[in-house]
C-alpha cells in the first residue's frame, strides 16, 4: 500500500513538473515572438505618425477605427466588427494664449484648455488671481475673496510616493472639479497646475466636469505648465494684485457616432467563456497619444499576433477590444459593459493596458482572494522576465463596467516613473516609446492570458 501511495505521489509530481516545464517553454516562445516577430511597433508608428491625435469625435479617431479594424482583419480572428457608441465631440480651436500682467509687464506662460471647458470671451479674460491648494482653502477664503477672480489651483503631485499613479490620484481632483467648485464661489475662470511630476513647459490636458451646474455658470478652465505654475506662484507672492490673461476658443458640439473595434476568436473548448484584452483608441489632441494609449492598443492587438505566430488556439473565447472615448467620457467601456449584460455574456477575465509603453513590471488585479492566490502562484514563471509585482488594485477604466458573476480584471503595470512626463501633453509622441519595452509589455500580456486560458480562475 505504501508503495502504491509513493508511486501515486511520484506520478502526480511528474505531472506538475511536466506542466511547469511546458509553461516555461511556452513563455520563452511568447517572449521570443514578441521581441523578434511582432507588429506592434509598426502599428504604433502608423497610428502616431500617419493618423496622429485621436480625440473622440475627431477625424483622427475615425481614421484610427478604420485602420485598426483593417489590421485586425489580417490577424486570423473569426470575426472583426465595430460596436456603435455615441461619443462627445469637443474641439479645442485656436491655440491658447496666456500671460501674467505684472506691473504692466507681460510674461507669457504655456497653457491649454481642459477638456470640456467653455471658451473665454473672444477678446480673452483678464482678472486678478487667487492661489489655492485644495477645495478647503477655496471655501475658507469665501465668496468675497473669490468673486470676479481667477482661481489658480497649485497643488503639485506629491514627490514622496513610489507609485506615480498615487501621486496623480492625490492631485487630479483640482483638475476634474476645480472649475465647478470655483464657479460656485463666483470665480470667472480657473487655472490648474498640470498633472506632472517634473518641471517643464508642457501644459497637460485632461477632462474636467461642470457637474450639475447650469450652463450660465460654466467658466473657462485651463492647465498651466509646471514651470508656468511655479512662476505664477512666485510672482503672486511679490505682487498679490497682479492680473492674469488667457484666451481660448474651445467648443462643445452634439454627440457623434463612433465605434469600439472588436476582434473575436472563438474558444476551442469553452466558447461561452470570454477573455478580453484591450486599450483605448482615443487620445488627447495635443499630440498623437503614443503612450496614452496607442501603446495599449497595439499591445492588445499583438497578443493575437503572438498566438497566431505560435499557432496557439485558446480554449476560451478571446476578444481584443479597442475602446473609444476613455479620455473624456468612458462611453466605449460603458457601452461594451452594457451590451455584455444585455447579451448575457460570461466574461471570466479582462486585461487592460493603459499606463504607457514602458518596461512591464507586473499586474494590478481586481478579484477575490482565491483567484489572486492562484494567479500569484504563477509569479515564478514571470520573474525571469523581471515581472515581479502582482498586487491587488485598480485594473482599468474601460474594463471597469464589466460585471460578470465571476471575473478577474487586471491592469498591466509598466514602470511608471516617467509616465506623467508625457501624459496628456504635446510630447506624448512616437519617439518617446522604446520599441523593446513596448514589445516586452505585449509579451507579458500574452503570457498572463495564456495562463488564465490554460488554468481558468478560482
């Protein structure tokens, strides 16, 4: 009997070792394909340099839809289709201008209108400036000190945290709700320090919302570069009565029709179980959005290209989804989630890449403890590729609306230290993306999807 037990244990152990060896060998093939036979860098080149910026509702966004659809049709999906979604159309208009008026001297500073903002009067807006660092300071000053003035929000992203996204989260409320809160106090405009950890001359765009304010209470709002913010703050200290001038001609139009782009490969064993990988196809309009989120788009497409190159047929249905309108509305993610519920689809896994094309370092998971523990047991397979961070946390905005009964959501975690140098700014261009780092990210995504496909979730 002991002999039989020993033989059984040896047999089970040999199966485990065989499976581990098989996974290790397939990982090598995945990364080799990503580094030597990928298309993602050339796809990004076209998106960035031939199409350019892709703000929702723009001609660039629609060109990107047609381009990625045509490329996905060459990858061997069972079907590629467009998913209709109505998106906002906001147009920046002429390049913004701004300057500090200090004792009749004009000091030009770089600004850009924030997404969804209204325009200034045609001749521009001039007013005294009140500097604040948070909404509590704003309210403490009271309407008497705010009315008729421009509120200058100048809370920097905090340098003292390792995760740059934590620094972003700690500062971005002033961009998103700054105009709304200042308007309630009678302000005539707002200027917001750019969400950027370094000092430079690039103003960073981003979405803002007036919330429930009536339209006659909308006030123009713009981001100022970090160098500009430092200069304005310093000049205010020496001259609290200085004035600030800015002019912008942005305009909000009616919603327009756009699309999510979807490629689907039916699973060989469990076609009813769906795995999604994706990024968002839209970008801000100041640059071509190579890091945010051209990188995530082409990495998601590359997952399918890797599987095709290796002749890997997933057991579960694989969908590559390129979402529209993450930047100023998340309409694409919401529409995909809405249709998933309507069609009673069973999504077991969703992976998003929306943190730039830098070297991959791991994943952030939204799941229960049993699924996380199972996935964490695979970590040893990723460590030879310097993928060492498996943590619980936010996965992604576009996959957020997915609500299947049992689902694991994950976000690719690249090295984020330089991400906010480029995020939403005019320097988020193709030359800022390293080809090898981009490819490694795609390989890392394919490796995780392979493990989910082979082993399922708890």
